[in-house]
C-alpha cells in the first residue's frame, strides 16, 4: 500500500485475512507455509495470505516473540504490530483505505515514525528505518530516533543476528540515498557497533553491491576489511572485491607514473588477465574513490597484455622454463606501446 500511495511500482502485495482460522484456510485449499507465523499460499495465484495476528515480546532479538492468530484479532490489531506508520496502511477489497495510525500523512510529509512503543522490541527495526531513509530520503521522527537510541544503549541491539544485519544493510547500500542510512545509524549510536572501522562515508555511491561495499571500505587495510566482512557476514563476492581493493589500493593510487613493468605486476597481482570482469569492477571502485586515478591507462595496459599471443611465444621458446619470462617481457613491450 505504501508504494502505491507514493506512485511507485508495486513489487508484491501482502494479504491479511481477518476472522479466520488455520483449519478454515486449509479447508478452502490454501497451503500452510509458515512455521512461526500463520501464512498460507492461495491455491491458484500462490500469493501469500497471512492470518491477522498479534505479537508479544517473550525474549531478546527479532525471534523473541509469541504470536497469536485468532478470529478475534482485528485488522487494526495486526497493523499495530508493524514497525512504521507508512507500513501500517491497508486497503479493503472495495478500495477503502484503512489507516489507523496516519501513515498516509507521514508519507506526504516524508517522515518515518514508529507505530507504537512495541517498536523497541525488535532491533532489526533500527536497520529497517535506516534502510527506508536510504530508499525514500525521509527524515526520522525525533521520538522514533529516541527509541532507537534507547535500544542501542540498553543492549537490545546487541541481539542482532549477522544474517539479518547483512540483509538490511545490503539493501540500504543499494538504495538511491545510501548516505542517509549511515546518517541514521550514526544518529542512533548503532554505527559504531556495526561499522566502527568506517570513519567517513563516500560522497557518492553507484554500481553494483560489491562495488559500493568496496568503495565504502576503500580506506581500510586488509585486516580492517576482513574484520568488517566477518562482522557483517558479507558474501564471498562482496568480500573478495573489497579485499582486492585493499590489497592494491596503493598501487592503483600511483598508477599514473607507473612503469609498464609495474602495470603488468598490478595486472598479475589482481588476476586481471584471468578475471577481467572483477578487475573492471576494481577500477570502477578506484574511479569513484579517487577520481584522479588514471584508470583509462590501466585499462589500455590490460587490453595490450591480453592481446599478447602467449601460445605462439610458448611454441617458439627454446626452453620450457623460459616461457613465463618471455611472455612477461612481450606483455611489457605491448603495454609500453599502448601507454
């Protein structure tokens, strides 16, 4: 409902069923799929239908809840458990808007506001607020920010599970305004716990998720990148590019005066000849981080080195042991001509 009111493409629809039981849903042909929550798949469309439910805090973290789904749970009861007012809006089958917490008004004013004090029971909601700030460039209501600060100070945020952290963080990093996510995390105090190595945020982000993460981690050494990736549980493709950037940052920064031999050393060290796609991502990171780096010269060097016929050199070499050195020397000459 939120995206529809904002005039954005609706990616998926959430259906809430009021006044029914799991037995009735299954009798109508719906297939139960939720282990923790009463969620069912429509027998024809396979869209998800969830029974209206309430949640009661029973432990720490985002799984520490007792769920109650019963015919007497109202739609307003179900909406009250949502995190933000902009996510607590529903529409009936006849098109009537159900907005008990004034989410439409907050959408118009660009405000992220919690629905109830129960917001503080789930630490993942801190990251969701930061992510929505990055998506919509909305401001966080001061009362909501106070709750978030309290969750961090009380230790509730310490119960965050790394997989959920990465899920929300990676989405925020690829939104239109990722810098807003970092502003919100700093404002509530969570930035230091999750991203302590990151002292400054790049002025602009673009590109794929691995490129954006490597740009964020650009100032760090390999140990810092490793620590950050382990804490966030970053996937291998994201970690590998960030580590590659840390390993070759200094060489890239001095690539302008580099000799052809040094350029070949960079290409070989970054495995550019075998993995040119990843190397081009590395150069994209370098361009964003340091606009003064002459990545065009490095790209010319790569094309020149890749154009050397290693097979022909190997076939003409008098001794097999000479082949690697002969290939390197021809690549250096090719890079010199291209530069």
